[in-house]
């Protein structure tokens, strides 16, 4: 494999110096490992800091580095750190530093070694090499040993890494998380959002309290390497906060009050329950477009190109009203409150027998549909009688009859909820059911409930008459009412309100 395929990105020496400086005192009998040493940036920093060369151990899967590293007088093993791990490797080192390679699951390395990697790391995360290096290195550390790494920051929040985060919380004290400058690797034409973090292994079960009460240092994104030793903002929070957040998100910019809200308020799931939908196994054949919608034109064009006459049907509204078709929801996107139904599901007995329809899902009930793929949280009214797909749209049913569908629509489309789900839980385009369920919910008093409900009714009425109706004014009022309800109980700050207006509102 060539250098690129092995994820070679060199750490700037100042950054390596910072990581080494934070390890604390390294005494004469202690051992330090760089598990993916490359040309030895960290080795040079360690030597500069006065660590004796006999204490430094290195690995790399590329044997070309052997000569250079041996010239530095330290021990080098030409091995694959991830694959060579076995029971003898546990607890060997006092310190581990490095910049693990970032190779994702599409890389030739991960593809080639998938089965073995899965066997070793599958229970925690076998997607990217850097996350496996984190696990591998924590295993290799002695109890009380310290790790300092620079990696991509995506493991802090992405839901695919939730098991890795929970593994870290169970096995380590998190000393520091610092979001490093985004231009750090510019000269190497690599754009990443790097994070530097320090962990101390503390894996005994009886030390749970020590881990929970540990005060972590969280340093939001700094602008340049100069700021390492004197960052403009340092936030200190107890580690148990991360344990309480959904998916154990290692959130860096949250106010304490938002963490309080997640920790203490009941979960939305108790009041509004979502369900993953069904599969037709052949949408082209079983899903038709409804006449006079945006989609009917697209389907007609596709039908012309298509050889099979059974695909891309277009049906009239009248046909939809008959039992032969069911309204069907399968679209993501940012549209809120109301969107005319554009698709219909073939409801012929022969077709139904082909579908996978989960039994526990209350299809057909009136409720809310939330886009599974969207750049913002977007909820729309779901009339009675609908079925939905398993992909881009999720159906939700109200569980507490004292709260109206309209109120939930207003709440979910508010800037506060957009922030909670997009700003905190998941900053990608996909929205997960479990994420929505884990949002905090405060039951509104009657007047708040009714005010929001009536604003939402107005938006829906107007959108029904004119789809491009501008509901900015109503939305502003809803955003204020919802914010105040939550702010009153959880002391949310004016700064947060400003952030919501500037970054999470539809009218920003
Ligand atoms: C991001 S570079 C870091 C190099 C150097 N430590 C630095 O910080 O400048 C990652 C290094 O990991 C090595 N590498 C990739 N996969 C490896 C594996 N499975 N085991 C050991 N080393 C690996 C690459 O050859 C490369 O030298």
C-alpha cells in the first residue's frame, strides 16, 4: 500500500510538543509508546522533553520508517498495531501518544481487513482506523496510564461512535478535550476538524465515582497553535454530564443549563412516539405519484424512459380515495407543518403480501411526520390513513392526549428544538428516531399550549391555500413562546437565545 492509503498526515511539531508537555512527569522506569510513529514527530518531541530513548517504543506498518526511527535510538517494531493486538498487549505502557491514521470503512485497508478488525474491535467500533487506535491504545495502557492523541473530532458527536464514547467513559478519566485549529494540516492539503484529547486509564468498576466526579477541561475550537498553552476559553464540567447525554455525546459548546435540561427533563418519547416504517422492496412498482403534485411530472418523465409499464404510475386523487391506494410518506427535506401528499402505496392484496410491514407500528393513525434526512428539524402534519417508508420519513403518534398535534408541530419546528437535535445531537443531515425520542420535553401550561396550537393552525390553513405562504411572523412568535417556557424552568441564557435566532431559526 502506498503512503496515502496508510493515512499518513504529519503532526506539526508544536502540536506534538503540546501533547507531550501535557503528559506530565515521565519517570525513568516508565514506558512511552507511539503506536503509529511515521517519521517520528512525537519521538523527537519526547526526546526534546528529556525522555530517555530507552523508554520510547514505536510501531508502524510501513517498514520505510524503520531506519529513521532506529537512527533516533528508540525501539521500532514493524507491525500492524491494530491487527497484532493480543491478550499479552494489555496494560503494557505508562503513556501513549500519537496521531492515528484516519482510514474509513471504504478505505482499502479497512476493506481488506474487515473480518479481523471486526473480530477484535467490532463490539465497540470497527468503522475507522482512528477509533480502533483509541480502543487499542486504552487497552495497551497500564491502569493510571495516560494517553494523548490528535484525531478527527467526529467521534465526539456522531451517533456511529456512541459505543466508543461509552467505552471511554467506562474506562478512562477524560482530562482534556481541545478542539485544535482547523488549518493545522492545510499545508498537507488535508482538511479535518482535529481534536486533541488526554485520557487517564481508570477502568476498575469500583472507580466509577472517581470517573463521574472528574472535572474535565473542555477547550472550544482555538484558532492557532499559539493558543494551546493559553486558550481564550476553558470550560470545566464533570464527566458524569457526558454520561447523562443521549448517545453519551461529548459535547463541547453546550451551556450547563442545556446539559441540565437533557439530564433532568422527561424524554419526548413519553409524549410522542415515533416508528420506523415499512418496505415495499420495489418502490418503482408499488409507489405511484398523485396527479397534480410536483412528483407527477417527474414520474411521467421517468415512465417514458422506463421500459416496464408497471413502474412510475401516476394516479388521480379520486383513485387515491378508493381503497386500492393508501397515502404514502417517503420524503425527507426541510418543509414544515404541511405538505400535500404526493405518493400513494399500492394496496392490492397481491402487492401487500410482498411488503414488509412491521406489526407494532400504528399505521393509519393521525400524527406527525418528521424528515429523516434534512438540514433542519422538520415536522409536518400526518393525516389519518397514511403509511410511511423506512428511510427518509418517520411517523410519530401523540401519547398524551392532553397535548395537541399542533402543539408538537410548533415545538418540533421551533429554533430551540432545531438546536437541540441538530446543534447538539447530530450535526449531519440525518435525523434518527432514537435522537428525537431522547430530546427533553417540558409539558406546557394550558395557555402556552393553546397559543402555540392556534399559531400552528393558522400556518397550516394558510399553507393549504398557498404552499409558499410565508409564516416567518408566526414562527417567530412560536420560537419565543417555546424558548421562554424552557428558559424559565432551566435558566437558559440570553446568549443562547441569540444563538438560536442567528443560527437555528428559519428566519435567520
Ligand atoms: C497520521 S500518520 C502519523 C504519523 C506521525 N506519527 C505523525 O504524527 O506525524 C499515521 C501513521 O500510521 C501508520 N499506520 C497506518 N496504519 C497502521 C497500522 N494499522 N498499524 C501501525 N501503523 C499504521 C502510517 O504508516 C503512518 O505513518
